[in-house]
C-alpha cells in the first residue's frame, strides 16, 4: 500500500449551513474552490466540519456528495472515527463503499480509553477495511493522547499509515518520527501555526483549518520547504496573520465566518457553537480582506 495519501496541504473542510440545513450547493462550490487553489486532499466530517452535531444520515450524505463532487481529482479522507468502535466500523464500511480514499480516526472521547484499549479500538477498525487510516491525536479535545509507543505499535498494521498530530508539542513529534522511522508511516501536522517547523522535522504536510481559505498559499510554503528554499519561512510569516485570525475563538467559529464571507454558506454554526461577536467578527473579516488585497502587514 502507498502510505503517502497526500503531501502538502489537506483541508479539514467546514460544513456550510443555511437555516440549520446543510447547504450542499455551497459545499460543492467550496470543493471546487479548494481543488482549483491547490488543496492536495479534502478531509470531510472532521472537527472543523462540526461532526459532533451532524446526524448520521447527514454524515453519510455529506461524504457521498463530497466523493461524487471530487470525482477522484484529489484524495477524500472521511472522518469515520467516533468513541464507539462498532459505530466507527459501520461508518468506515460506508465510506469505503462510496469510494472514499482514506479514513481519519479520532481517539475515543468522553469514555476515553487506555493505551491497550486504543490499540484494540484502532486495530478493530483497520481490520474491517482496505482503506488507509490516519490516526488523529488531539488531546485538547478528547482528554487523552496516543502515546508514542502506541503509535509505533499501530504503525505496523498494514492499513494504519499516518498520524494527524495535533498535540502541539514538537518533542512529541520528534519522538514519534524516531519510533516510526523504519515503518512506512507518515505524520501530518494538525496545527496550522507549527506547520513550518513540523515539515522541517520530516512531516509530510498539514491538515489545515485556514486551508479552507488559503490552500494555495500554504501549499507554496510546503513546496518551498521541501525544495530547501530559504524564502519558505518568510512566506509562512506572511500567512501567520490569517492563522492567528482563525484561532481567535474555538475552531471552527472564526473560519466559518471567513468561508461565509467567500460565499460558501452562511456564517451559521450549530449549538453549542455560536458565531463571533461583532468586534471579533469585524477583525477577522478585515484580516481576510487585507490578505486578499495584499495589504496585510
């Protein structure tokens, strides 16, 4: 199996709503925008897509429409992980049936687990599919982590090929890279703000939030790093104000304001998430405007 699902920028897509209904027209248009602007993969039904508030039938339709619209132009990675192993297996089988290219599996949340339970959970899902699986470690949201030794053990499974590392600690990244260097296994950053340093360490790219808006600019940074171009850091510094803007509140609240500004659905979220207050909204939209005009400093 080719374990490198993509290199560079994968976009953790937002889910657009109008009047609390998924706006599939906006979703399709956003997919076209992302592919035209050099996104290397699309991640559908992740945290940025407000997956915890999507109903089961909505998730299936969102994945189906996404795969159909992309039509093989870039990999589609379906977020099929939950805190229920059996539910994750069922959704994974559906994703495989409709033609998704890979799956992303979050660590179990609320009921959590221990490391032995994590191994059995991820292994059970991976045993029930032929799709490559990306593990997703984001302890700030789930209350637990995948220890480096656990990643090493899981990396020996033929279908577990990558880790989305949203720990935010490059020492963790270094340790995982060292432990998996003899495996056919890759790491993607899950934090926009550490992309430059993460890729320099040996990561294969970024699964991005701000990539919903500027995938091409981020892909350019990635390629400059890979080519040893000294301008990569400067290019990354230029996009940092946009990264900071999508971090002014809980993800995906700020980026949803930006996608709405671009015309991909309303600035509408599902409770318990609520839109930015007016002052913060004005600042985020002004950052976007200045970036697009090339006047942001």
